[in-house]
C-alpha cells in the first residue's frame, strides 16, 4: 500500500473522496455485522448484546478511518475538517446499511419480523410483564411490518443524527490542529 502521509493538507475534494471510500468500506462491514446479528434475532438478549458490540466495533473502525484521514492530511486536522469527513463516512455507511436492512427485512428474510415478535413475546412472558404491555409491544411490531414512508424517513434521519453525534465525539478525539507557531522557525 502506498504511503498516505503527506506534509500538505488534503483538499476538501480529496478528503471527501477518501471519506466516501471509507464510508463504503464501513457500510459493507456493518452489513456483515448486521447479517450476523439478524441471524440471532430469535434470541433477544444475545441479539441486543451483539448489536451493542457491533456498534462499538463500528465506532472503533470509524476512529481508525478518521485517524487515517488525519495522517493523509499531514498528521494534523481541524475539527471542522475531521467532522466533515466523519459525516461523509457515516452518511455513506448509514445509507448502505439502511438500504440493506430494508432489503433484508422485506425481501431476503420476510419472516424476520416474526422472529423478533416471537423473541419479544418470550422475553416479556419470562419477565412476567402485564398482558396489556405485551399486547402493546406486539401491536407495535405488527405496525412496523407495514411500509410507511414517513416512518422510514424519520428512522433513517434519526439514525443519521445519532451516527453524526457519535462521529462528532470521535472527531473530537481525532482532531489535531497544526501548531500555531509551526512556521516561525
């Protein structure tokens, strides 16, 4: 692999191109993680545990990708630059992941919602929750089966907002401004 370190800062276009490529890679990684997760949907606790671990892996990989953007930017990067790259990465990865999840639930495994419903019912019965609460949860799952453009868009935007916020946190960790007196030597 070529040396991506440069003493010159990347142009915005070069940084965005690098971020888009990283977004594609991260999206594919998250699709693989999501597919493995979806196979555990009938075991609700395991599914939730692995989903949390998968999201942490997603954030760690995002951190490494942003560190590589900083390295390619000469080892320094301002917050606005690194957050811009983070936003492009999560936008591309999130769009890919969202589209795949939609295809998975409605095309690849149309019985997925039934698995979630059965696992939820079993967990709620085991927890001895009231019948009204169980019925409400099952009704909510049934409603999610029906495609609703407004809910789909809101879900996508909510995920993008959360990922962007977490991308901002990772960006705050990765940023490294150039020293102010660097050129006075």
